[in-house]
């Protein structure tokens, strides 16, 4: 064995030991960070879908809400498309808005935006996670708008799916927001309450 090999081997071993030690030390904080956004409370009242039944010339309009913390803080919002255009390019104003507050503040805000009813999840077999939902909701402002495939219902579906709500109805089968909202009910993995007037 050459002298250079003999010197490299201990350095390599030190490098390996330090790498393993750093990885082991980082697993705990990474696990805590990853689970920090995961809610460890009952999924009841965790997710909401709001409807404005007269919106879009009677096809309906929907918005979303989800619980941020187990003590009752919520995020809520929608893509409103106030211009009524069939297409808005990505990066242009699609009428996205977002708020946060208590459950009552959420209901009041949605009512003030013209929503007239809501459904809330009452049970779910999945873990609800605010982290991915926050990312999807934040990206909503820049996603533009299309009547088919990128409308208010697509936005609600994407946000609540990212939150972890299972068995959301397929938008391809229920393209009108009122129809999609009406199909939220009982599945094998999620239960939605009946519609409540705002």
C-alpha cells in the first residue's frame, strides 16, 4: 500500500463518520419540522367548501377553508375571476383573495364575499396537513384562470387535496361548481355535513 493510500483511508473514514453523525443529528429536527404542520386533532370541521349558487350565471362559484391549528384558526379564500373572462393568463389578476382567522371570522368573511352556503368535513381517515395546502393556496394568485380546467372549483379541489382531504369528487364528472358542491357527501374515507346556509 502506498503512503498516499494510507493517508487517504483515515481521512475517508473520518469523512464517513462525520457524514453519518450529521445525518443522524438532522433526522430529529427534520421529522419535527415535517410533522409541525400536520394537525393532530379530530378532522371534524377541518375543511370547508363554500358556494355562491347564483355565481357564474347559475353554474355556481366555490371557495375553500381549512383549519390551521387545533385551537380553531382557519385559512380561507377563493379565486373570484371578477372580470368574468373565460381565460386569464398566468401571472395576471384572477381575483384571488385569502384570509385567516377564527371559524366565525371565516364564516363572516365568506358571507361578505357573497357565499350563501357551506359544507364542512365531519370525519376523515386521512391526516390533514396545512403545509402543502398553504403552498397551493399561496400559488393560486399566479395561476391565471380558465373556464375549464383552472377555475374556482379546480382551485378548491387543489387546495383541499393538498390539505389531505380524501375522495373529493372528480371535476371532470362534475364541471359546474354547484353540481360539484352538491356531490360532497359520504365516501369510504370522508364524511361531509349537509349544506348549511350562511
